[in-house]
C-alpha cells in the first residue's frame, strides 16, 4: 500500500531531476568560450586587420585553415589558402587604410568556435579615399594544433541610411 500523496512522490524525485538536468546541460554550459580562447580569437582578429592595412595577403591567408572558405559580398565562395591570398592581394593603386572588427559574441565549443559582429573598412583607390563602409560578419574558427584558424568567413555591408 502506498503512503503519501502523488505530490510528495514528485518532491522526492526533484533531486534526481535536477541531477539529470545538470548532466545533460553540461555540454551547453561548456560551450561558452574560455577566457584564453576568447582572447586569442580577438588577438587573431586584430592581426588580420593589421595585415589587411599592410597589404600583406600572405599573412591574412595564413590565418585561415588550409581548406578555409571565404564568402565575399556579391561573389562566389573562394576556397583554400592560395585562392584566399590571391583574393586579398591588393590591386595596383589600391590599399586599405582602416580595418576594424568588433565582435559581438564569441562562442567556443571544443574544436570549433564561432564569432560574429561588425566591421568597418576604408581605403584608397588611385589616391582617392573611400569609406568607411560598415558591415557584419560571421567567422567559424577551427582549432589547429594549439591555435585557432578561420574555417569559414562570410561578410556583407550594411546599407547606408538614406538622408
């Protein structure tokens, strides 16, 4: 014969339910970026911007995985470090004078991370300044050995408000 109400039986199950919930939520909680990973990804983003402003396409391409893919605005995707380097090699008379990435969120989950935010870019074309242009980006990072490299990189500009 049972004793107690059905509600008291539920009360006895509460600790077990909380334990199960904490076990199943572990990977979700661990998916948040550790401080070292977040700082490294932010530093690599600054290195990317610095290389862009130097016109150093090789240094930019080295920040991607060997099979990395970029998805430039109004273009087909471009795959592989060599092709990425060619894409970022500045044409004669062109240079980037300002490039800044501002991450809104960085999430690390094991061997992968994602980072999204905004960018600002300006430059010169045959001595004539252009920009700044503002946009948004998403990067999927992959751990390569003891460092992070960009696996997928997509960006597009934000339309200027009409005046």
